[in-house]
């Protein structure tokens, strides 16, 4: 991976992980006291990040519902043993929807990251790497980590 693209990937991965964790615990990471302290996040920054999240959330939900519907339709086509051309077209619809959802999510993460100062971005990267080390899932045998490729 080019080093120029790493500036977004690691923080985006942390944002995704923290967002998943936040959903599971009903905690938004930018409002968490410890995270605010570790990152020296101001209340104004927290509010701005929350505004990015809240304004993007309805669009994320809408596209996630659309993805779920298209995946369900694909499953039905496969179960019904539809012809390959029909299944292929549905796969294209599913993957286009998935790509659009990922683009929206990544742009949200970018906009959140842009709220941070350069020093906070450095701290954020360190927190992301620490979080990854502490929460890395064991890989099934025979698979490699991205860093091993």
C-alpha cells in the first residue's frame, strides 16, 4: 500500500472498529471521556465530529437497507438456480451498492479526521495501532494478515 494512502486507512480502520464498538456499547467514541483525554479532543471538536456522524447516519442506514435487500434478492436468485446472466447482473447491483456504502462511510471518516489537528492525527494513528494490536482477531489457520502480504 502506498504510504500516501495509509494516512486514511489506519484511522479509518480505527473509526470503523470504534464505531462498531460504540454501536455495541451505545457509546460514541468522540464523546468518550478517556478517548477525549487521550486525544486532547475539545468539546467543539467532539460536537463537529458528532455533526458529521449524525448527518451521515441516515444515508448510511438507507444504503445498508438497500444492500441488504439486494443481497437477499441475490440469495433468492441463487437458490432458485436462475441463469448465470441474471445472477451476474444482480451481483453487479450488490457490489455497486456495497461500493457506494463504503464510499459514504470512508468520506464520513475523512470528514471526522479533518476535524482533528495534525498533532491529534498523529495521536489518533498511535491509538488506532494500539487498538488494532489489542483487538486483533485470531486468523484461521492458513490465512495471512495484510501486513504479511
